[in-house]
């Protein structure tokens, strides 16, 4: 038994290590974003939650599309969440985010995709906007507050990261 374990460990040492793809997301100046406003007094907490959820979505949608060793760097320059905050709603003294068809999600980003040797494979600046966001193929069970923005990121990854 000990010999088999030793043999297995020895064989694993001979297997080349495959470096997974890396995705890095940065945010240029969130205080200047068009609309990443909270509907209560916890603006910093809301902004942090939005950025964390969108960063996770970028990683989830892109890492599987990349080859081993590649690095994708994304810089988000602007975010405009779906809907607008409206005030003077009963029971919502700090406002309520109301989603209407004309208040579609938008995002501005730039990206660079580099191979394992650091050579530039693809880059660009994108103005993402989903004018038909209310008519997309979202699952009815998706109750995320950022479901429209997440779908927009998925569609961008599908379109832009085809190699």
C-alpha cells in the first residue's frame, strides 16, 4: 500500500502544472459612475456589494472561455444600473429603484486579453447597453437585484471572448 501511494505521488510530480486563466477586474472611479446609487443611507455598503457581485459575474462568465495561462484584465469606467431611483413612494423614505423599459442597464469598460507569454491577443473598449433588457431570456427564478447587468456581462463575454 505504501509503495502504491509513493508511486502515485511520484507520478503526480511528473505531470506538468497547468496554470489556470486569470481574470482581473478594476474600477476606475466608482464615485463618478452614472448610477450606482443606493436607495437607503448605506451607499458605501451598496456600492461595495454591487461591485463585488459584478466582479464575480465577470469572473464566472469569462474564466471558462479563456485558455490556460491567459490573463484578462477588465477596467470598468462607468456603470448605470437598470431603473431609476424615485422618491415620494409610501414606505420608502429613501427612495425606490423603479425598473421601466427606458431605464436600461449600461456599462463602459476596456479590456486586454494576453496569452501565457504576455503577448496581447485581443483588446478593446466597449459601451455595453441592453435596450431590450426586459425582454431577454432570464430565468424566472433569477431574483438578483443585478440580474439585468449580469445578463449584459454574459452577452458581452459570449460576443467578445470568442477566440
